[in-house]
C-alpha cells in the first residue's frame, strides 16, 4: 500500500512512502524472507508477530499470493508451509 509519492530533488526522481505501520512492515519482511529462502522458523516468527499486530491469516495468505509471480511456486510453498504452522 503506497501512502504517498513525492519528488525528492535533483539527486533522484521520486520517493515512495509505503505504509509505515508495523503490520505492513511485517508483511514486507515475510514476502522477502519467503523469496530469499529463509527457514520456516523465521517465517513463522514473523507471521506470529504480524498476527499480534492485527493481521489475519487471510492477509498473510494474500502476502504469499503476491510472491507467487516473482518468486514462483517454491516461494509460495515455503510461505504456505510456515503459515500452516501458525496458530
């Protein structure tokens, strides 16, 4: 979720501000960890933290769906395996 786009000056063209909530930062961390091949325990820990911050399992599933195109089935499966362990 982009909360704003603004020019940043002559050294670059744009700065993009993403949602600054801790929950959204966890979503980004989960997507990156799944894509980079992190171990299941790390993914589960970040998913549990996202849930403590108000995320639902449906939102976590949507995060994993977003990784499917750039990361392929292995990325999605890695994340889904972790999500199935989250209580």
